[in-house]
C-alpha cells in the first residue's frame, strides 16, 4: 500500500483569491496529518501565487510526519529551502505562465544545475526527489545526477480521454516505476490523480508514495477536509 502525501497549495490559492487570511493552510495541514496523511506537500513558487514563506516556516514547526517542499532550481528558492530545511525537497520545472506544473523536469538538459542544487540541499540534510516523466532516459539521468528518489508525473494517465489512452499511459507508468525501482531508486508518483483514477495507480507495487492535492481540496469544499482525506486514504488502501 503506498503512502499518501497531500498537497495543500490550493487551500492557499483560495486564501489568495481575496488576499485574505483564510482559509489557513497550516490548519489544513494539521487536519490532513490527523486523518492519515504520511506527508504534507507545498510548492513555494517563484511568483508566490499561493504558498508564502510565512506558511513554510510555520509548517516546518507543526508538521510531525514529513514536510515535502516542491521547488524550482532558482537560487533564491534553494536558499530558502536550505534555511527552512524541510524533510524533503522535490525539484520541479516551473514556468510563470503555467496554471500547474506541466510535464516533468528535464534532467538531461539541466544536468549540471540540478547536480549543483542537489548537492546544496543534501549538505543541508534535505532528501531530494526529482519530478520527472515516465521516461527511461530521464530515469537514467536522475540516477546519474545522484538522486535517490524520483516522482513520476502521472498527468498523461490522469488526463487520458479514452480507456485505450488510459491503458497505454498506465502501462507506461507501470513500466517506468519497475525500471526505476530496479535501478535502486525510491519511486513516488503524482499529478492529476483523483477519486476516479487513483486506485489503479495505487496498485503499482513499485510506487511507494502518491502525492495528491487538487482533487482532495476540491472534494473538501463539498464534504469537508477530514472526510475528503479519509476517503482518499481508503481508496489507495
């Protein structure tokens, strides 16, 4: 059974819609933690569109499971990560105009910079994960750059419009997870997973953790965060 990491970015998105003080992402993290989340995930974006430094510092103090910081390789973000020292940092690609993270990190093209950032973070005693597509070349590059953990981008599977497409991308994920595990990597996965498509991915034996956020926050608007988390926990169990 995979672990469950819950991304609470969109609690902060709702707060920032009115530039207000609620809902409070830290409260959301505590509820998720109490209801079975194995880690709390936040993305401190360069444009600070949702999570702020203030959120990150408080979360570092109150999260008792694992705090996983999604981040770009921009130096100011790396400096903040080294100061906060979350349990884990997940390096992701980032473009200002995107609504959400589009695709995985290109480790091959940015090998030198990723290696530099990985070294900095590890010196601060932060575990590092690379968010990459289910591509053997990128998996190989992740191993060569020195990463011990990867997170497979599940977007193509999640966005599939037909059963044939979904089957195709599921097999791609399954094969990539198996390949990476045999390379000695810890394999996590996430992006676009929801209450309708998560169970199949949760059955991939080589995946150790699923990171899910948007669908849980959307469900919470209707049924409450506690129930939303428990329902997702039950589905992946």
